[in-house]
């Protein structure tokens, strides 16, 4: 399972710039105006083979004119509570402020591993300001520049060292499928879990999770045997002063990383919303299997085939370019098609484990490549000579050996993926397609 690192600090210290640097993206909006970050950003960081999730939070503020102050502060507290490790970002140009002292006090009480990051060391002159931050009582500050990347490699080395290792209890669960029920608040997650489990509690066993808030519920009836990956927050009511939308995504990160297949719940009465797309993005980044469950179908007036097709097309359009996943219309309240949801999740899990024989793969794909070869580049032609499927990978992975792999661009890789999906059933699971030099 992955781990979660939170970036916290007062406004305008460069948290979003650091987030973009570590995730190698430009997802978070960066501006000199304090308080720019209000919507939370989530990303994946891969450093020397170690992968973890990272969350960017809004700046901690007190007694400001910002109407969002209270909500931002709540969300920072939630991030601190849920994170395995915290990056506390301060501004080397401005030195220690009262707000830094406030945040440091909260972090000391949290008893979480904290790395103190002195940002904006854009030249050697600012290094002389860094020792001042020892006064915060959080250990040695790391001088970095999120803008130009100075010091971020050393910082990441220590981040991955301090992350908790995978525990033995979790490894013991690896042979049994793990399904996570995720979705925005009030989409029916708790209802469908209750419908799955039913009244007869002796057929399931709750196993305390290997992380602070993951729970594995063993489900072994009707011929099924898998774990439902849940979080404490789904069964226990969240504190009323916590931001429910934000908290649900933080919990979703945990559940998604612990699972093989995610059952994404969408409320049929509200349609697909931005929060659904955010959670779908988390599933995609973590390379997990996907089943979309449109819940509360019993409350929809128009159940015609045309309405179903329109709903499906809308979902696939919002989730594009990944569109090869099953969609089930169900009702947790009436238990309509919930058995189909479980059957489909098992099928997606099996698709993730599918192995295509090399001889069969080459016979089919060479014909597809001959019908539509890679485009020529500067008068030179790419010749794909051989394809094989990597065994033992978590996600189905295909390696195409050719003479000029650097010239095979994304559109052609997508063509190869589509042809693989047309000929073998990999519905619901992502596929990796790599080009290698022969």
C-alpha cells in the first residue's frame, strides 16, 4: 500500500510550487497572492522506486479577511490527522512568523514525522537565514528552492526513508482480492456495504487495517471470497466540524491504495460531478481496476434504454481517454443488481491477472501493426519486431520491441492498447504499453 504525505504551512510560502515540483506536474495553481490554494490537490510521487501520495493544503491563517479561513484551517487539520508524514514549509526569505509558531505547535502535538522545509533558498545568500527555523522545535530545516529544484532530491531521500514500511499483516492479504467502495458523500457507499454484508454478521470478519484507518472486511458467501476495503470514516460518523467533501477524498486515497479493484459509486439522482472525476483520477493514478456503480437507480423516473445509453456516454466522456470499464445501474436500498456489482468486480480482478501467451499476442498484433504501421519520422521507419507481456506485474504490461522506440508517440501507443483491448478482455483495468529497443 502507498503512503500519504501532506504539505502544510502558512500562506504564500511555496507549498503549491513544491507540490508541482515533487509530482512533476503543473496541477496546483501558483500565484503570489496568499490564499490561492483552496481546493485540495492530490498527486503521486515516484522517487527511486518508492511511490507515495501527496496532498497540497491551503495556507494556515488566523483572523484574516478571507471568508474561507475556517474551512481551510479545518482541512489542514484533517490532512495532518490522516497523513503518515508531513512537510512543513516555511519561507527562508521572511524568517519565522507567528503563524509558523502556531502551525509548529499543532505539528508537535500530532506526534507525526515532520520534515521542516525552508523554501525560497533561491541563492546561497538565503542559506544564512535557515538556522533561525531551529527555534520551531521540529529538528533540522531542509533548505530548498521549489522554483529551481535546489535541495529537493535530498529532501525526497529523507521523505522515503521516514515513510512506514509495508507490514506483514498486509502481505498476508495479498492472495485474496481487495475491493474498495469509494465515492463522494451520500452516493450510497455505506448503504451498499450494508447490503453486501446483510444481517448475518458471522459470514464476515473485520480485520484491523495495516494503516491507521483502513479496515478489511472478509466477505465469503454466495461463492465469493474477497475483502471489502473500508475506512473507519465510512462506518463511523465523521466529526461534525470536519469538511466532509475533503475528508471523503482523504479517506478515498487510503481505500484506493489498499485495493485491487475500486467500485466507484455515482448518485443517479445527481449525475456525474467534479468530485466523481477527482476520485476517478485517484483510481487512475494508482493503476487500480474500476467498476462504476450508478446507485439510487430506483429513484430515477426515466429508465429507458435511451436514458441508460445517455448516462453511460456522459460518464465515459468525463472519464476519457480511459473508457473501457463496466457500468452497473443498481440500488443499494432495493438490492437491485448489487450481486451483479460483485460479479463484475471479480471479473475485473481476473482481467488484471490475465496473461496472454506470447505466440498468440504476436500473431494478432503483428497483423494489426502491418495494417497500420507507426508513422515515419524524417524518412525513417519504425519497425516493431516482437511483443511480449510482462509476467508478474501488478497492471497488465506489454513490451513492444522495435528499432526506434523514441519515435513511437502517444497516439500510436493508444492505438496498440485499443487493439489489445479489442482482442482480449481487459475491461476495467488499466494497461501499460512500453516501447523498447530491440
